[in-house]
């Protein structure tokens, strides 16, 4: 890596007369930097009136922009005392960074704040018009990482996702090959709407969904010692900045805006227009709402981690075993929507676990055992488990195929007879289970007294459990497996419409 930073210092007065002194000061300063990084070189390009032009070059261990900020302090002290000279302004003429890439980019790469030039496996980023504040922030290193990440991702585009089978059940007899959403809609158990990807569950469908919730809690979470919490349904951006959701899925978030004011006078025109037109005056509304700073829950774990922010957890509370079943998840699924299995608003239970690596490995085995009990003994499902791209990488918009299997995500998938042949059709991911290492533990600065903490979560989608089960077992309770009938054998009568 080669960094080349060209800068002009503007002093409060002429520096020409102290040219020699300045030169030796800068060379002394350069000496001190050489102790940190042998490659840092400061060249004086010009000294003219009150302007000093320099060029700081380094091979990158000690970044020139850090050298520059230190040099500013150094010169201010040296010249301030003796000559009453101050530094009025620092102008960055250009900042050029050359670095090697692992692979040659397939197509052009653009990033904000800089031009990116690529020559085979060599990248150059050229920054212009940046100020001191820009250099002070940690942008430069992130810009380099971003270029590398973009090249890496170009190689994954269009490639099949990582998927490695862990376990699969026997083939099971299915009682029908219909799409449960369609059938339930025909019977009036379900109603689509009122907006895209949302559903109204009439008593029959609601009962099935709620039964799934009861089974998850009674058969999986309670026996393992999980305790329920209740969290907010609205997640502020600063939490998602830490978890990576804003980088990963900004196009799937349902954004939440607050009113800019409660002042009745400010809302008067909006109210009047609504009364007269019996329509929503959107232009007027826009004046009275703020830009969003939060979104509707995407997954429940971010707020659970947030609740532990900066805390030291007592050893006796480990492993922490919590779950939320209150917050409803909102995701803008756009073209992907289908029935109640891919919706914009869904009901999940999310268990979150924090503990030592060993505790989490043991827990993972126990959770899989309980899940297997539900899907085999209660649902009698045809399903399988596979390692997939870790959850946090998907959520951060990254793609990878090297999950270590100590950490990583397991998807649970069910055969959906209505989609066709079991070997050729796409199976439905109805839940997942992840161990995420110390990623979120670090992000939220969570500690234990002695041990190193890891964490993980599992997303139990109630709509997905429901459709997976109904797609194989049908909607006639008489034909449901005995295990499930112990929980539900009579559906509510529901309503008749004329
Ligand atoms: P998919 O690949 O199907 O989009 P995902 O990887 O986005 O799923 P996760 O973020 O891992 O899903 O969420 C975990 C669980 O949440 C899923 O296993 C599923 O049960 C449920 N889920 C996710 N998205 C939806 C959706 N749009 N509709 C219904 N359930 C969903
Ligand atoms: Zn999670
Ligand atoms: Mg998704």
C-alpha cells in the first residue's frame, strides 16, 4: 500500500524568513515518525509567503493523514511559542492511495468521496476536496475495505448460495398438494390485506398460528429454560448501525417517521383539508412529519443485544436464555411475496442466547434435539437442516461460503408438495438457528466477569411453521398427526357471510 497526501498549510503570517528553521523542525518531526514507521517521508514542496506545501508519503502502517494531524499540533506548538505563528487552514490538495487487490475486478467500482482507478490487481483511490475533519474520522480505511469488499462480491454475484446438508428426515406421505394460503383464503379463514404482504387471520387461521406459538414455547423454549421478555416494536437506526442491518437491507426496512410536532395549529390545515376533501393531503402531511430515525422490527435480536449494552453479566446468569414473541417483524419483500409464507409483516418468536462458546455448543445440540422432536414427533414433517451463509453476513449484505460451523447459520427447510417434485422444487426455510461468535457481543460491548462471551439466535417464523405443516398435512384436522392433534383437534367455527 502506498499513501500519498499533498497538503498546503496556511499560516497566520509570512513563513519565508524562518524557512530554514521550519525545514529542520519538519525534518525532526519526520525523525520521530520514522520510529513508528520507517516508510513515512515528509517532503517540503514549496515555502512561499504564508504557505507551506508538503507531500507526506508512507507505505501505510502509519497513515499520512494521522501524521498530518500530529504535524499540525507539533508545528502549532513550535512556531506558536517562538514566532507567534498560527496555522489558519489546512488544504488537502489530493490524497492518493495505491493498494493491491486479491482478485482483478470484473467491472468498474465506484465509492463515494473518491475516484477509483483499477489496473489489473492494483487499485488507486484518489480523494479530492476533503477537509481535516474528514481525515480525522476513520473514513479512509473504511473506503479501502469497501473497494476490496466490492471486488470480492463481484465474484459471488450470480453464484449459487452456499448450502450444505446436515440432516434430513425420511420421506413422508403428504395428504394433499395444495397451496395452504389459497385454500384457507377460499374458505374464508384468511383474508389478504389491507396492504401489500399483510394478512387478516380469521379465527381458524389465527388458532393454527397461535397453536404453533404454544408448541414452540411448551416443547422447545420452556424445557430449555428460556424466559420471555417484551421489547419495543420500533428499532432506532443507532442499533441497526451496530448490527449491520442498515448496510445490509436498507431496501427491506419499514421506516418509521414521527410527527414533527403535536401542535394543533400546525396540523390545522391538514385536518381541514382532510375534512373537506375526504382524502389524505400528502403534501401537507409531509410538512408535519420528520425524516425517519427508526424502523419497524426486522428481527428481534438487535434490541435484546441493545438491552445488554455496556453491561457485565454475572457468571451465575450464564447462559442468558431469552425470547421475544411480542414484536412483529416488518420486511418489504416486494416481488418475493407469496401467500402467508413470504409476507411483509410476520410473527416470529426469537430466542437469543449469550454464554461461553462451550455453553452455546451444548445449547445448539439441545435446541436441535427439541426442534427435531417438534418436527418429527408432533408435525411428522418431511424436512432437512443445512449450513447456509451465516445470518449476520446476509444481514450485512455480505456473501460467503466459509462458515466455520463453529459459528454459522443452520436453515431448517420443509418440502412443500404444492411446489412440485421433492428433488427439484424449492423447499421452504421455516426457521433458522445461528451461533454468531462475539460479533454482537463486541458491537454492544457486553462482558462477563471471567469468561469470553459468544451469542446467537434462532428465528421461529410462525407463518412459516404454519404453511410448512399445512402444505404437507392439509387443513382437515381429522387428518392431522396425533402429536399435533394433542394441541389442536377442533378449529373454531368462525364466521359465515352471506
Ligand atoms: P428468506 O431467505 O426466506 O428471506 P431470511 O433469511 O430473510 O429468510 P431470517 O432473517 O433468517 O430469514 O429470519 C428467520 C426466520 O424468519 C425465517 O426462517 C422465517 O421463519 C422467518 N421469515 C423471514 N422472512 C419472512 C417473511 N418475509 N415472511 C414470513 N416469515 C419470514
Ligand atoms: Zn436474530
Ligand atoms: Mg429474507
